[in-house]
C-alpha cells in the first residue's frame, strides 16, 4: 500500500481541516515524519489507521478522536487516499458525535459513517463501518492488529528498539510483531525433540536387549539366511504337493483300471458258465424227446392191455 493523501478534520490535535499530501514526496519508498513532541506525528498514523479500520494506532482512546477545540458545528472527518497495485482507493469515515439540534435547541447524536470508493467508479465499493473495514482488510491482506505491527512502528517503541539490549530487543520485536505463537511453536518443537530423544533411547535399550549382544548386521544376516531357508522350504513343499497330487491321480487311474479288470474277469466267468451249459442242452433235449415218446408208447400200451383184458373177459 502507498499513501497518497490524508485529510483530517477536527481530528486529534487538528481543530480545522489539515491536508497531508504524501504524493508530494515523490516516488521514494522511504520517508521520515519528524517534528517536536506534541506536533501531531502520531495523529497522522492514528488518522490513517482510523480511516482504514475505524481504530487508532497510538495510545489515544477512541473517545479522544475529536479535537477538543473544534467548532461545535464542524464534524470530525477523515479522508484517506491510497494506492494498492494499479487501483487507487478513497476511504472516508466520521465517528459518532453530538451536534447542536437544528430545532428546539439542545444536541442530537449522529451515528458513525464510512464509505470506500475505487476511483474512476460511480458507486462505492462498500458502505457502513463494518463492511468498509472488512473490505479494506481483504484489499490489504491484513487486519488492524497486523497493520499496526507490520506497517507502523510507534515512536516510543522505535526509540526502545534502538537503545535496547539483544534480549530486550528480542522481547520488543516479539511484542511488536506478535511472534508469541512462534515462540510457543519453538518451545513445542524443543519439547517434542526431547520426547523423541527419550523414546529413541528407550528403543535402543530395548533393541540391545532383544539382540542379546549381537550387532544389527549379524541379526540382519541371520534373518536373511532364515528367509532364504524358508523360501527353499516353501519351494520343496510346493514340489511335494505337486508330487502328491500326481501320485493321487496315478492311484485313482490304477483303481479305475483294476475295476475294469475285475469286470472283465466277471464277464469271462459268465461266458465260461454259459459255454459249459450249452454242451448239456442237446443231451437234455434228446432225453426229453425220448421221455415224451415213451410217454406216448406207454399210453398205447395201457390201452392195448385194457383191450386185451376186455377181450379175454368176453371169451369166458
């Protein structure tokens, strides 16, 4: 951010309108604000900070914004123009104040106002104290606390910084730049380191107990040998499983062949029995035929005997 112009009206020690043209200082990135004590140097920083964030940078309280000797009808007002990148902004603020009532006497309270403009545009970027502060914070990339720590260095702290010892300067810089969080992080990391070192020592002791006086290299070598043996054993087991599978298959094939041989033997026995039975069939048939013929002759013989008996009976 580069300041361009600041206008303070009834603000701080300035009872009337006080313009400050920073652009008249040229394009230098560094300039000095100096003057006797009480000349209003801190009020310039107060004016810039109040215009941007609605708060003061110095030690003056918020109730001391308005100039004590300002005319009653003159409203306190701050206008600040600044450049951010390629854009030029103008921010205007007025605090809450008591003015004379236009009718009936007495006073009336007017609320605080704020507006932020990007020059070259007809409408404001933001209006209202809260919205203007939020927009300025987004544009600058820092809030009021960060702005006062990084962009502004109050004169009392600057003197202390020049005259301080190393320890005091470190403490002062920590206060100015709010580095307490980094100190806390550093302490956390130190404690974490101690914890890890302690855990590492315990682990080394435990390792020594487990190794039983052997070096890690020896244990690693033995582990490699064991893994090689385990691999060889696994390969042998795989080969044995393959052989076992082949043997089971051969056994199954042998059993199937034996069954076929048994069936063949049974068929041969049945065929032999059938052949042996075929040799006696003819003789049996011949005996049956003779028996059948004899049965016919026997019938005729019985009839002949019966006829002869009947003839003999008639002859008597």
